[in-house]
């Protein structure tokens, strides 16, 4: 305890502040590669919050799937297209106002929901101890049955592969037009 505040609470507030800053920099950065790198920082901070909540599997999945997979995939696609920080990414003033209005509306709705739910601070998990082990999660993720996630996981990986191939194809077509 530091000044009567539990150490885990202090760590949470520091990580949450870092996560918010990294998320804002992700959105406002003019360089798309820097945005992707700050997105990795946001995902890692989210994993730390999962660890504080004693959801170790979710923390590992967050780092492996999002920071290690999806964002690295995005960085790979960005570097293949090699259109970093160009005029095509310039955001005009009306779009900034629209984006700000949407973000403000989202924050207002979330604030209204969270303020009206005091039981969220004292909520407990309904999952049994056996259902929340690494083995139980692994069996459910790798199961092709009705309660498994193997088929949706493979479909998403195919969709991401198709998106990468399409982005490379589009980038190559643009380069061919510029050369002529």
C-alpha cells in the first residue's frame, strides 16, 4: 500500500493512462507505421490489465493474437505497400469534426452506462475454476464442434490472408500506373 492505495490499483491507473495515451496517438498519428506501433503498445497495456484481473490466458492471447499476429500482419502489409505518410492519408477538417463527434457520442454513451452500474465494481465471475484453466480454453479453441472455435478461427485467418494478397495486388497496380 502506498498512501493507503493498494499497489495493484496504482499499477492499474498507470497502465490505463499509458493505454489511453497510446490509443490516442494511434488515432492521431499522421504516419500509418507509427500508428501500428502505438497500437501494439495499446494491446500490450491491455494484456497487463488482463494480468491484473488474473486472466492470464486472455493476456497471453492478447499478446499472441493481436500484438503478435494481427498488428504484425498490418505492419507487413504497410511495408509491402510502401505508402508511408503520403498525401493520401491527409485528413481534412470536416472529417476531424465528424470523427470527434462520433468519439464524443461514444464516450457519452459509455459514461452513462458505466455511471449507472455501481455493481460493476463488486462483480464476481460465474465461471467455475475448471472452466477457466488453460487446458479448458485450449480444448474449446481447438475443438471443431458446436462449442469450439477452430472453424471460425481458420476462416478469419483465410480472410486476413486474402486481405494481405489484395492489398499487395492493389499496391502493385498503383506502382505499375506510376511507372507508365
